[in-house]
């Protein structure tokens, strides 16, 4: 785990050395002051050598300016280092999540995933900066001070060190409690995020069912859990810090009394006592630093552990070592005895075989839940099949890169996802380097140009989150324009018009028909009227493909298709 962490320093070695070196020098300088006070009180003041005192003052002043510069470097560049490391990790995490397969997203809530990227990494920058620096510096100061103390007065030093173990025990046990408490708060905030994502994405449902109060209570529950967890964390923190305050005051008290007695007995000078007191308070500083470092370490490491957990999830579907890029295909698709299940237990289908010729339009119909969407998502290899093989132009899709495979396929679904951005951005998602002419041409083909021109800012109109300002038909037309731009040889229309009213559906059908020209097209549809362009129809049920043929053939067969057709259109 530590090695995984230190790996991130490699890219920032100069910055790290600058920070580290400055912190080291700063802590050495800090050791000078009490010694100087000691000398001034014991030697210079009795000699009444004010000139030397002033000279020492000037010397100290310059020393403090250097100390100031070092301090600035430590605080600024140290945190810069931490932030850079956090940036690298966040980027790595995002890139990794992009690589994960659909199964991961099926099984994890968006809010939880977001929480990892946003919150868990927050404290890592603190750890990355303070971790190595403080540990080393504090140790240097600690050891340095210890020897100076011992040199000044060993009896008093031993007395203090008799109290130390108790202090160490106290802080270690309190720190363990704090770790537990902070881990708990982190879990609770992830819950809040998930809850938030749910209520906000589903705001239409919430309002339509007037379930605002229900959502409020659910949120309050999560919020309350977080509050309690946080309160508990602060309670242990309060116990820790006030306890440490008390113990350090107590040590000062012991030094004052015992040292006073030593002075009284002429075993120690006044200057030594003052210097000793200053060193003792300095001694407590690195000790506290190590303690608070423990806290940073706890929360940072907890975040890092969760970071690693995701980084260690292997994408389920990866390109084969020798995977070749698939050129623009002709679009011949073959399913050869394909078996698939989402969970390796219940198979959605066990033995599907069919052939689709390049440029052909076929339809898949069947009851809801039969596996039509699933079947379509196997072609771009969104999920891995268990048995059999899928070939495109005779090439097993497992032998080609996922990127090149998916570049050959366009999918239009019932629910269009539009990204935050302009109309132009959303169409150009199909081909990010498209020129304006290309975008307009695609929009025209999709019957979208006219309505886009009527929008306030035309192609530059900003679409709200998830495109709430557009109607279903308009969104669908943008999605179609996107595919025109992408221009894939294979097209999958999965219930593309199911959510639309009849009139809109007619218009969209035209665009879809234009889109399907010269492409291998799979139409998945509930409404049988929408598949009239399909040359062949496959009827898919839980038992697999039960019927296959043209509309006429299937009608005359008087099987399941015939019954579905009659149910929708009467006899
Ligand atoms: P259709 O599109 O024909 O309505 P689907 O392909 O969506 O059917 O679903 C087929 C079966 O697979 C259903 O039983 C459904 O519950 C299940 N299913 C669909 N998507 C997933 C998923 N992401 N994870 C697990 N099971 C799923
Ligand atoms: Mg479906």
C-alpha cells in the first residue's frame, strides 16, 4: 500500500526535495533560539555586554528572515506537491473508471462512484504533503531537542521522559478512536451522495408522485447519520486535543517546579531553566505534529485504500494482447450459438444463432424482458458472452479492439442522453472534430435543422442538464444527427421511438429510415408498425428465437408473431 502511494511522488521529485530540504533546514533553525536565550541570560546579561546582545539580535533577525522564506516554501510548495499528487490520483481514477465494463456500472450507484472521485481523494493531498515531511522533520526536531535537553540537565530530562510513555499511550489510543470515527464519517458521506444523486436525477418522479416529504425523510436519515458520525469524530478529537493540552501544561508545571528546585539548589542556572522550558515546549510541538500526522495519515490512508480498491478492479472486458483494429466493416453479423447471462447463473439466452447480411435491415420483436436489448448490447461487446461467438464480417469480435469495434456501431435508444453543453456539442459528440458544415448536414438529414434554427441561439443553444429543455422527439433527432455524423456501418435502433407519440414517431421514422440506408440495421421494437422496413423479422422470447421470416411469412404461419400482430392491430 505504501509503495503504491510513494509511486506518485516519482513525477515530482524536484518539488519534493525542495519541500523536504526547506522543512529540514527550518527545523534546524528552530533549535537555535532557546540556546541563544540561554546564553544571553546566563553569560551576556551578567556581563552587561549589551552590544553583543544587539549583534546577536541582528543575527537572529536575519536568521528569522531565512526561516520565513523556508516556512513559505514549505507551506506553499509542500501543499502544491500534495495537490499535484491528488490531481494525478484523481485523473488516474477517472481514467480507470472510464475503462470499466458495464457490469461495474450496473452494480454501483453513481453517487458512490462520485464520492470516491471527489471526497475520498480530498485528504490525500494533505497526507501526500505532510506525510513524509512531518514524519522526518518531527523526528529530527525530536531527537535534536532530546540531546540538547539531556546536555542541559539530565535529571530534569529523565523526569520528563518518565511522563512521556503515558502521553504516548494516551495519544495512540485516542488516535485509534479517531481513525474509526473518521472512517465512519467517510462512509456516511458516500451514502449522502448516493441519496442526492437519486433524488436529483429522479426529481421528475419525486414531484410527479408528490413524494418530496418521503425523499426529505430519506435524506434526513442519511444526513443525520453523517451528523452523528461527525459529532462522534469531533468528540474523540476534543478529548485528544484537550487531553494533550493538559498533559503538556502538566509537563511545563513539573519542569518549572523541579527546575526551580534545581536552581535553588544551585544545580542549574536560570538561563538553563528558561532555555529548558523553551525546548520542552518545542519538544511537544513535533510530538503533536506526529500525533496530528497520525490523524492525517488515518483519513488520508482510508481514502487511499478506497482509491486502490477501485484501481484494482480489472475491467471485465479487455482487448486481447494481439487485438487488431477493425477497419470500416461491410456489416455482416453472425451469432453462432451464443449463450449469455448477466450473473453467470440465470441465462438470458443459451443458444442463439442467426446471420444478418451486410446492408440488411432486420427486426427483433418479442415480449418485454425477452432479451432484445441484451442481445443488441452484445454486438458492441458491452458484455462478454459465455459461449459461442459473434462475428462481424467473419471476424470474431473478441479478436479486435473494443474501440474500433464500437466505432463501427451506432446505437439509438429510447432514452437519449444529452450532455451539458450546446446543441452543436451534442451533435458533434458523434465526431468531435466535425466541421460546422458536417454538423449542419447531419442535422438536416435527421430532420433536426429546422427546429434547431428556431431555438433561441440556434446551434449554440445551451441544453440544460440532460436536455430538459427539449421534447422527446427533438432529443431523439439530435441523437440521430449524432449517428449520421458518426456514420457507422452497423446501426442498432433499440425501441428508438417507443417513448414518442404517434405523430412524432412518424417523423422520426423517416429520419431513421434515412439513417438505415446502406447500413446493416437491427430494429428492436415493441410496436410492430415501426418495423415495416425490415426484410426479416426475428421473434425472440425467453426460449430464444422462436420464429423467423418476412412479415407475410410470419403472418401466414399464424404463430406468436401473428398473435402479437393481431393484438396490436385487430384482425
Ligand atoms: P428486452 O429488451 O427484450 O425487454 P432485456 O434485454 O432488457 O429485455 O432484459 C432481458 C433480461 O435480462 C431481463 O430478465 C432483465 O431483467 C435482465 N437484465 C437486463 N439488463 C440487465 C442488467 N444490466 N443486469 C442484470 N440483468 C439484466
Ligand atoms: Mg429492451
